[in-house]
C-alpha cells in the first residue's frame, strides 16, 4: 500500500518553495503526493525578486479538495500558503467536512504581494479559522513571535512562544529557530503540552534558504501519513531539511533554494 500525503498550498514557479517543494518532499519520503493549489506565486526579476501573487478562485479550490479526497483515502494534510480571506474560508469549510488524523499547518503570515491591510485581514482569518483545526503547527521565529506575543530572540523565548501557542489549542507546536537564533546550531523545538523536545543540527551558513520551512512541514506530513508519531516525524523531517539545505541550489536570486534529492535516511 502506498501512503497518501496531501498538500493545500500555493504554486511557486521557481520550484524552490510551495506545492512544488511539497510534492518533491512527499515523493522522496515514499508517499504519493496530492495537491490542491490555492494561488500562483512567481518572483518578479524586474522588481527585486518580489512576489507576483494571483489567487485561485475559491470554488476551484473547493473542487480540487473534493476531487482529491474522493479519488483517494486521505487523512493527513499539510496547509501551506492560502493568501486571501476567501481562500481561507473555503479551505476551513472543506476541512470541516471530513475527518482528519493530522492537519499540519505551516502558518504563512504576511502574504508577500498583498497590500498591508489585506495581509493583516488574511493573517487574522488564518488565526481564527485554520489554527483551531491544526494538530501540528510549524511556525518560524517571526510567526511564533506574532502568534504568541513573545519576542523570540533565543532558545528560551522560542520555547515560551511554543508553549503559548499550544495554549491557543494546538496540540503539537514545532517552533523553528533555524539559522535565525544565535549560536552554531539550528535548533527547533517540539512542545506537546507536557515536555519540550529539541532537534539540533549544525548551521549550514547564516543565510535564509528558500523552501526550508515548506520542506520541514511537508516532511512531517509525509512521515505522519506513513504512520509515524509526531516526535519521530519531526526527527526525520529535521534530518531531511538539513540535508536539503546542504544540497541547496544556487540560482540567480539573492537567496538559495533547498534541494530534496538524495536523502540519506540513515542520518535521521
């Protein structure tokens, strides 16, 4: 039997993030990837590589989710970039129509390519309608700070942010320190309401690598789809994203992009 991993996310044309990254991660980890696209994002080389953002019609998103869940028996889904309140409302409604074993939410805040007011409306809708459905949430430092009200500057504050987000009703919080926090290690923490588990790896440079967050959440999703518990899923995902950063692609942009190929599971 092939396990099914589902992502509801945006398309990112360069291949370094979004649904493209999710499907490559799913495949590399031995799951069958299924996608519902929420938006089309493309970098603008004429405007400092800013984002050009086009939402998919809400009914088309509903149709994709209906099709995917009718064709396959799906109980594990990753939620990536949604982008507009209308999209969030449609996805939240469709999620509520079905039973899910795990909903992994990568809480993309401040949608690039939108005006600040629209971005704030989107963020508020995400917090109100999607976060309560999450079984696993994977915020980065900025997202953890925003959602918790804690300014994350070090490992202790990252843990406090994870704890406060858990108190909002999220069973498992994977707060990503990544390359942002001080020190020689990239540290992520899992909080399950009782204890913290730290996942550490040597930093691979100090520069942001596009797609790392998408890859981590997608890897967690793939492992959960295969039946792993959350802690083991995060452990494998941490090893997977570390190798994807080590093998990264260097394009024409000011930032590198993750590459998921050649994962060595023995290092997980």
